[in-house]
C-alpha cells in the first residue's frame, strides 16, 4: 500500500513539474487562449499545455525562448485574435487567408513588431489606430477585408514602412496627406477613396489606385478643373468644387463694379481713338527711334553672348586637351623623346589574344575608378576586344626582376571567382596590368548606387551568392601558392566585380606586395576595411584579409559603407571613418540584432535565419585577435551551409595545389 502511495506521489510530482515547465513560458497562455477561441477545426493540434511553444508548436518560432514569429496562414481560424496581443516579443505576425473577423484589436503592446500580414480575412471597422504606434513596422498588409472609414494621416509616423497594402476594402475619404518617405510597395485599389493623389504617391503604378472612381491626378486621370473667364486661359488648376449659386453676390458695396470708373475709362479710350491723327514727321521719328533702340539692344546682346562664347571656346579647347590626354591614358609615349632608352614590351599569359602597347594607346578608353595602386580603365581595342587596364602609379617596385617574378605567379592563377591577369607591361616609367573586363560593375555600386526612389534593391539571394563567390575567390588566392602565403591586401566592395553571368570575381589581388606602407594614413579610403593590427604598422597577412572580408560581409548585411565619413569625425571609427564591426557589436550587445540589417532586406520573407547566420560568420571574421579568426576555407564552408548547398567541387578545394594546374612549386618559389 505504501508503495502505491509513493508511486502515485511520484506521478503527481512528475505531472506538476511537466506542467510548470510548459507554463514557465509566458507566451503559452496567450497562444492557448487564442487556440481555444479561434481554432474550431483543431488545425493547431500540436499546441498543448504539456509542451513548450518553442519546441514543436506549428507556426511558432522563438528567439531566446520567447515567441518572435507567428505564421498561421490558411488554417480556417475564426473569431478575434485579441489573445495574441499578449505576445510582447512578437516581430512577425501573419494570419493571412483565414476567417478572422471583427475589429482589429489593440496592437500597441506589440512594440517589437516588424511585419504584420492580416490580408484575406473578414476584419471590419476602422483602420486600426494602434498600428500607427508600431514605429518598427516595415510591412503592413490589411488587404482584402471589410475595413472602412478614412486612412489616417498618422500612418506617416511609420517612417520605416516599406509596404502598405490596403486594397479591396471599403476605405473612403482622401489620401492627399499621406507621405511615407521609404515606401516601396503601395496599393489602395478597389476602395472608395476620392480627391487628388499626392505627389509622394504618384511614383506608383496606376493599378495601385484602380477602382477608386473619385481619385484623380498622376498616375490616373487628371483632376477636372473649373473655368474662370477672368484668368488667362480661363482655367483654375484645382479639383472641381461644387459651384456656388451664381445669383448670390457679396453684400459689401465695394465688391460691385464702379460705374464712374467704367465711364471714365470708356471716355479715355474714346478720346484716344477718336483724337487728332499723328503727323508723318512724328511717325517717321517713332520708327527711326524704334530701329535705333533695336540696334542698340542687338549690339549689347551680341557683345554679351560673344564674350561668353569666346570664353567657352577657350575652355573647350582646354577641356579637349584634357580629354585627349585622358584618352591616351596609359602612356603619353615618353620613350619617343628618349631614343636611347629601351622600351618595355607586353608580356602575355596563356590563352590571351596578343596586342601591342600601340594598340592600347589607340584604344578608346574610359576611366573605371582610382584605387590605392593607380587608376583602372576600360579599353576597347580596334578589333572590338574589351580589356581592363590598371596603370600602376603609387606602387613601390624594387626592380624589373622582382616585378616580373611576382607577375609570373599572379598570371598563372585561374579560378571562376577571381579576375584573371592576362598581360603586363613594364618600363622604367610605365607599369600596366591587363585584366579581363567585368561588364556588370562592382558590389559597391550594387549596394550603394542610386539609393532612393526608382532604385532596384539588391535582393538577399544575390547578396548571399556574391558573398559565397567572393569567399571562394579569396580562399583560392590564400591557398594557391602555399610557400608564398599570398594575400590580397585590399579587400573591399569596389574590388568585388561581377562578370557577364553575375558571378562574383575578386580583383586587384596580390598588389599589396608593392604597397609603400601599411599605416592607416597611407590608405585612408580603405581604412574602413583594415584590420586593427594593420593600423599599428604591421604587414598584410591572410588573417588581415579575413578581417577585411568580415567587414565586407557586414557591408552586405547592413547596406552601410564602412568608409563613410562621420560628421565631425566622431563616429567611433579610425580617422573619422565608421568602424562598422564596432557599431554592429554594440547593436548586437543591446539585443537588437535585427536593427543592423539593411532596410531593403526587410521586404523578403523567411531569410532572418540566414541573415543571422551570415552575421555570425562576419563577426567571427572581425574578431580583434588575428589568431581567433577562421581561415578562408572555413568561411567558405560556413557560407555554403547557410546557403544550403553542397561543399566545394573537387577542383575548387583549398587544401591542394591542383586547383591551378599551371602553378608548380618552382613557380611559387620563383618569386621568393
């Protein structure tokens, strides 16, 4: 008997512990309350009081044991979701395509909410006023419901909002006061709105305003205008207003026309028209005077415009000389004036169509950009071939032999994710490097170019692909010639180029061997990517490359330029530049990890886990202690795991010399 009592006691104790464990999560109660009132079909069967919501509950995702994401779409849920307003850590809420009804409850407790999707339900009542207090909101979708009333101008308080979808409701009134600066997706079609479309919303397509007969202005039909015979053209550029009774006049006598004034005017006109005629002599004098005035005016105009034209001509000649100089960008042929000096020659690597220096001199040239070692140009040769040429100006080269040996190593590196060196030219006062031309620009331009309305954002899949490709390219450089321990030395977004198929290609590698100095002052434009040890004057290493690559990943994730100048130079960076790793670490420390991500990425769903994964890789790469940073081969594997793709193909492995068959131990040793 005593044994049975003891066994019963243990059972009750175990049940009590289980229930305490299940109810220890403060989010369990509101979730179970919602299930009790809205899940008549038991679609949420995995939700039960005996388990933790962060384990197996369908549609529930957690961060630090609190529910942060709730996606319950197309499950036949009904009634109200007021119980869910107790999930104070919720960041994503999607209840699309259910049968929820009634007014949208007060959401002001959901201060962390970023994405809210309530479309395709039966919600009624006014626009939820509490939504306008959710200042972190990026996406708001209330489409296909029965909401009515006006759209309040307090929506303008949602300054981070990227998406606002309100179509297929019964909203009425004006939207002329709406002005949300970052809005990228907008739709109010199929409502009962009226009035003029504000300029801030006219950038959206006509379909965003369709089926609102009362709306007018760009991009739909122009607003009708009244005619006013007292104005030139008779038009008033304002929407139609119901006409007032034309028989009603103002009671003030001053508003009536003055008969005496009118009479005086008529008499004056009559006198002017019917008075004495002008004599022939006076008429001739008037004509001569007009001719003289016209002549003087013409003379003055002629002198004025001729002086400006002459100045522009002089300036044009000067500009044309500059353009001509810029056209012959590679060399002004200094050797022709020194016949005793031996000219250099173009040295080509395998599989490259040969050409001479004169071909480059004749080529149509376009500047691509200036870097730490010189200026890069796009050159179109006479035969139509296009190459990129870097003219080395700031490099410290010990001598011809050292230069040629180093180029022999770089020229034999071949990989899908690096920009191949095709040829070089060496002379006493001219050093040229010839590369494959990459037609799709740089990562820098894709991330930072044309920020504002009309910009095509760089999507997450492409960013992750570019990051993976750049990692492979840098990893290949690090492992391709083990005795030399090759480095890049200048990893940054302007040196990650894209070929015609969109593959990321690492450019400008191997030039750090000619760097005059590694101090911070020597390369202020690259400071944002430089490892802390380089700022102390140490040499570039593969570990410092890993740090710079980590900063590059942060740039991809945040959309912020690491070398952006801070006002007053007090941004916590080096030399007045943003220290991006330090900023990210401070934000993450405050447990606002989501705040570091680029606003343009918030439009994409189901990528939060991948972004956090890549952020962890970036933070590992930017560790202050060099020995604690991963090797690039490890970085490649981590990014591949985030992408969910298989590991590197055998020919792209990083632990062997077989990736570039032309490289041998002799070749590597040649430049030692």
